[in-house]
């Protein structure tokens, strides 16, 4: 069975762990009404790391050797497999950009630098917030599609495709 390169495998699993940490920090930060700048900074740094790893993975994907895309009995499903991966990359970039926009234009960075613990975000006028929240939802849909697709493929074709990415 063709496998991804060791670099791609490492990037994939490091990204999985970092994304899980982003989900946790984002959820906790929202649950405490956005009142922890240290949690926000951790979330932001992890997000930038994921974005950089994704850029590196895209470069490797298009410049390096990679296994042939999975094939099914459906041309539509074959295209969906490829497009889910590409849209994942795009959504991660949009999340990173909208996160940076919120940090800079939403006043968070200035509040952190000033130590203003009373800062509250003006959610109506925050540039990037609505985009970021929408992309989080799209990300979860893609994540579900990816995981469901993997298990569906394994079930339907009795082929352990985990060997490609482990």
C-alpha cells in the first residue's frame, strides 16, 4: 500500500493534536465569556502553528510524491474525497486570517498589551468574528465528512486506509 511521506504523516498528526487543543481552548475561552487573555494567546499561537503546518503540508502535497487518491465506484465520491481535503486547507487559512483580523482589529491585541482585563469585544462591529465563527462550523462539517468518509471507505471496501497515514 502506498503511504504518505513521513513529513506529511508527522504534519497530519501534529495538526490533529494542535487542532484538538484549539477546539478546547476556543470552547473554554468562549465559556468564560472571553475573559482570559492567556487562553486567547494560547489559542492564537496554536492557530498560527496549524496555519504554518498547513502551508507546509500544501507545499509537500503539490511538490512531493504522494499516494494516488483513493478510488471508489463513484466518480462523484472520488471528487468529494479530493475536494474535502482542499476545502479543509482553505478553511484553515480563512480561520487563521480571520483570527488574526479579530486579534488586531477587534482590540484584543491592544487590550493584552495594555493589560486591560475589563475589555469586552463589541461583537456587532468586530471584523472577522462572524467569518471566524462561520468557518468553525464549516470546519466541523468537513471534519465529520472526513472521519465518516474514512470509516465508510473502510467498511465498504474492506481496505484499511489508516496504513496510508500511520
